[in-house]
């Protein structure tokens, strides 16, 4: 399967994904937030070959000097894991709990909720590629 056909299939899956309204007040910044049910978060049956194709596609976007793949607990874990495996790099997942380890604390805030998160300090001065949900946001941190 070519990269183009995998991307076309992924786009079709996105196009068919449900959108629903989050109207309860759970710390978000937008009332009646329109939530897109991301198809690669593990709540949909998606052909694993599409996951693999997306991992290869995203892995090709990651700079060669990257030392660690970093993601945030939730939607990005599945694809970030596959990207890390594809590149042979360690994976760090920022979590809602610090597990009594040295961490950097930050707030994750979306349109419908917010939560405290922790990134292990062990990443130190490593060069990171940050993958968030389906949108590959590549950030180099030193």
C-alpha cells in the first residue's frame, strides 16, 4: 500500500468520524464544545495497516537528531508508540500522576476540559519530538 493511498484512507476515516457536543462544565474554555471523535484514539476499529502507514508517514517528519518521542496521556499514545517503534526511539508519555518521580508540571487545557499533567524530568536536555493526537506537532526542545 502506498503512502498516498494510506493517507487517502485515513482522510476518509476522519471524514466519517462522529462529532458531538460536550455541554457539561468540566473545566474547558468553550461552552457547548464540538468534540471530534478522533478515529485513532482506540475507540474505533481501524485497520492496523493504516496505523502502520501513518506511523511511517509521521516518522519521516521527525528530525533525524530526535532522541525521544513524547506524547500526552490519551489520544496520542497509540500512534506515538508506533512512531517510536518505527524510529527505534524511547517513548515518554506525560501522565496525570507524577508517580513520586521528578517531573515538570503543566496544565493541559482544551475547549472542553483542563487537567494537571506531569512530564518526567529524565528527558533532561534530550531532543524531543512531541506528537499530540492526530496532528503531528514536532517541537525540538534542548
